[in-house]
C-alpha cells in the first residue's frame, strides 16, 4: 500500500515538473534594452511612495496619488506640478492607493486604504474630487465601512467598482454615491475565508469586470454583478488580469510566477510565460497590444512582447516601482511611481 502511494506521488510530481518545464522560462537577454532613470522624465512633488497614476485621455495631464495622502495634477507639456489636493477634513485616513480621472477631466476618484497589519490588507474609503481642478473633496463615503482591497473606474467614468478583502465586489454610482449592485459570497464571509480581490479591470466596452482572486479570475456582468464565467489555471493567487484593446484576449498573472494569455470567449489558454522566481503583481497591455508592461513582486518593471514573452526592456531604478504601470491612450508614454517619491514617464518611441 505504501509503495503504491509513493508511486502515485512520484507520478504526480513528475507530471507537475513536466508541466513546469514545458512552459518557456523567460529571462532577460543580451538584446533586452535597459532603461535607466536618465532615460525617463522624472516628476517630483510627492513626499511618500507614489502608489497610483492615471493619464488624461489626451495624454497631456497625469494624476498621481501616494503615501503622503495627496492627489497631484501634473502638466506633461511642462513636466510641472499644476496643483495638489488632500482632504483637510481627515476623510482620507492613509495613503492613496488608487486614482482615476474622468474622461471630461471634471473629477478624480481616489481610494485610500488603511493598513491592517494582521491581514496585510486594507480597510478603506473612496473619495471624489469635485469641481476638479479646484479639488473640493466630496465626503469620503462612497462606500462607508467598506473593507477595500482594490478599485477601478468604469470606462464611461460614471461608476467605480470596489473589491473587498473577502472577495466581495460592489459597484457604486459616482454622482449619487448609490450602490448599484454587489457580488458577495456570504458563505466565505461567515466562515472568514479570506479571498481578497487583488485587482479589478473593466473590459474596454464596459460590459465585463474581471476580478482577480485566489487561484482564478471571475468575469462579472458590469450591469448586474452576476458571474458570467471563471478562468482557473494559476496554482497560487491570481494577482492581476488585463484585457487586450479588443477584449478578445486576457492576460493574467500571479504568485506562481506565470503569465497566462487566454481567449476570453472560449476560455482556451493560448500561451503562457514563466518567470524564474518573481511573482507577477500587475499586467497592462499597450494600446496596440504588442507589449505588456509587467510589474513583479520585487518592484521590477519589464516590457514584454505579448506574443513571444521576450523581455524587450527592463527598468533599472535605484528603488522599487510602487505603482501599477499605465500607458497613455496613444501608446506613446508609460508612467509609473516609485519608492523614491517620484513619478517616472518613459517615451516608448525610444524603445
């Protein structure tokens, strides 16, 4: 009996190793472009880690938020700070982890997460900067008492979707601050099973919300919050999901050091890329879908060919990258924040 069990375990181990080795391991090569701080525009003004950035539609304005509790508006024509806002009423309790700017640039949504050390997650609030660019904060009560772990603004700028520490997802109307729907697994909450929503991403047509959770990614109907389908495949936490520009392809990444490329209609796995010892924390498609910007868990940022997995460029900074990377809508710029309190912007025309 013992020999039979050992034989089964050995066979399963062999299958696991075979599956790992059959996936190409992607490494930096001699052809990988190294991008240094001197190759980037550097914006200085925050007094804390820069944790989130967002471009305006024309790519001439950038919004950033960070550990200093400030939202800063940058003019990218001059590379100067145009204005900076914080909630003087104390509604923003800690660092600003998410910022999003409306298409008409009339308001900014920011989400602030208070660190819960025991869980490594967040208790948070979401706020709206009204009268933008004047920066009057509407009370940070879009979601009072919400236990936040992630946030995303809808493509039409009308709503914000918030992900919670127990896997719950709720959609809030920005104007009325009314909750439109919620997707809550009551059993998980009652049993205190923690499955945080690591990231939330809208499809470009605004019809689907992809929620990256433990071991899989849920597709939720953006109108109702109902689950449409689920993509499983990572054997550890799924940290991030991103849609291609036509929404036909999705990339996911997680703690298993793997990027998986999926057909969103059939759920077929198209290809996958494995990275040696680095968990994948965030993925962002370039507007032409040729590149993906990938943030790894050591704060390392790479630009990767979405078809081959080849590392096209790696950013060599003296400190870690601390915000998800964001492309401008025209695909000409890539922006991200770092632990040295700076915003970096790279001109992709130089790649």
